[in-house]
C-alpha cells in the first residue's frame, strides 16, 4: 500500500500524469470538467494506467472536492 498526493487540473486538452519536483506528488491533467465526479473518475483511470494497476486498486482517500488529493495505491 502506497499513498501519493495528486494535483488535478480538470478541463485540460488531454489526460496525462507526470511527477513533480517533490517526491510522491504528481500533476494529473484530465479532460472532463470538475462536475458530478467526472474529473475524479477520469483521475482514477489516468492514475491506474500510469502505475499499471487495475482501477479497483486505486482509491481516492482525501480531497474529493479539492484540487490537491490523496490517493492510495493497493499492491
């Protein structure tokens, strides 16, 4: 089990994930807007692809309405 921090940019042109200069913090861009949980669903998909995990192994633990979120990755 590993916890990471994520800075989310909803409404971007493409989905992407990249590490920042700070260890354990990632910048994730998602195309859906931050409405009705659409950006959070896209965020979990992007993170699962980036870390090569199944989507059920990626859990949003903190920050459902914030831009800075905490995500738990289950091994």
